[in-house]
C-alpha cells in the first residue's frame, strides 16, 4: 500500500513549511514503516506513535498493544491498546508548536479531537466515522 497522492502532497507542503509531522495510529510499526517508505515520505516524519510490531522466528507478524493491559489508560472512549487523546496531549507537551493540524478518519480519533486547543485544526475524512462524530458534537467555544 501507499499513501494517497493528496496525503503525499500534504506531507510535502508540511516539509516545505518546516512543520513537525508526527503520526498517531492504531496500526503498527511494520505497516506504517512499509507505507511511508513505499510512498517515499518516511524522511518527513519526526515521530510515530503506534503499536509495536515484529516478525517472530516463524516470520509471523506479531503486534503488541502500545498500552499494556496491565497498565490501562482508563479512557472509556478509546480502545484498550491506545488513548489517542492522551497520546496527543503527550505529543503537544513535548513539542514547541503554536498549532496542531490533526488528520483523522476513524472513531478512535475522536478522543484526540476533544483534546485540541484554540487555533488547532481537525481534518476529518468526509463521511467516515470521525466526520460523523464531529458533526454530532457541540464543541465548547474558546
């Protein structure tokens, strides 16, 4: 697989603007690395937060949860393996940035969107789960 041409364009524009690009994904390290390399944009990504993965001795893909079940994140909105809201807040605390531009499509992205601040922008894929959740939510004015 590869990223869409639109996503590659966004990443190129981000690089031109010297924006820091981080990936926050429910996927896994192997899959994301393959797609970024196939799309020739891996050098534009500063950090990837996702589920660790590896191939075992029998060459089977093994994916581990980012958040181990023995140390749950306790967010009722998110799947057990990751709270994207908590991860986004951690990213925001570790970078010097005036704004966050968040690109998402799934229901798991909604929690992160609730952690966005004034001036941050959400790019939700039209007619996907995140888009419908946002349309049905009244966000507080800033």
